[in-house]
C-alpha cells in the first residue's frame, strides 16, 4: 500500500505561502544535524511507534526522510493508527528549499 505523496516543490510553495504545515523528519540524528526543513519536527523512524501520542489525529502530517523510503514506512505506521499522512516524494535528496540546523 503506497501512501499519498506530495512533491518537494509543493511543500516549498506551501511553506512560502505561510500555510501551517506539520512536517515530520524521520531521519537519524546525524542526518538531521546536516540540515532539515525549518518548520519540521524530528522524530526518528525507530521512535515513531512510541511517539504517536505526540501527534494530533486532526492534523495532516507530511513525512520526510533522505530519499522517501523511510518516510513511506513512517506513513504506514501512522496511517495504521488513523493519522492523516502524506509522504514527501524524493525526500531531502529532492529538496531545494531552505534548511536549518537544529
């Protein structure tokens, strides 16, 4: 089962139009240390099952990783818990927008 996807360019466009996006970066700490989408929340994929309580069932989440594979797994975990999720296709490898170091 593949999840809904969104293109990185569309995520960037939505961020520029000041839409409040809920972006979750599921990469590992060392990857995130090299830069992530400025408004993203970092929840490593391995911690996702025990951290779903931090998320709101009434919000839509855009899942991000390096290439789009781990975020697809994260989408499957969250979707099975009734969360509304979208996978950013291509991951950070395809991201051309701003990044921030947290």
